[in-house]
């Protein structure tokens, strides 16, 4: 039986650096995919589902990318067997992307990376 896509926003596969702090530890990783409402990445440690976290990402735009700070909630964390360095696949739903200019930058970046229909 095919799975039903529940996401409202399209995702784009990108390799963009991501920094987040969880339980007092700062972790640098890369984004796997990104949408206007969420993000997926790999991490070396599990993150509890429904935990709130803050993250910073730098969208590659212009000569000097300005970081965007996002508050999100962990909606999925699953271990992927065979992946040694960062075995956990984590999905975050964005609770707050602010200011409005940061949300506009995120929407523009995602729109520019969508495959043409």
C-alpha cells in the first residue's frame, strides 16, 4: 500500500551547514532537506521527540550569508543502521522563524531550489 504524503510544503534536497545546541552540546551538521515548515538532518545522538530546540542555518545567498535562527520541535528521530558518524535521522517542524525577513529569505531559498514542474 503506498504511503500518503502528509507534508503541506514541498521539500528540497540541499547541502547547507546547520548548527544546533541540544542538552548543552553544540553540534555542526548538514541539512538533508528543507521546506518552509521543516528540516531534516543527521546527528550523532538521538533527540527526544517533541523536544524544543533552537538551530542556526546559513542560506547561501549573496556574498555574505546571514544566519537564520529557528525554533523547532523534533517530530521524528530514527536510527539508520550502517551509518556510523551520524546514525540518527531527525525531522524538525518549525515553530518560529523570525523576523519576517528571515521567513521571506527561507521561502525564497526553497522556491529557488524547487525542481521546475
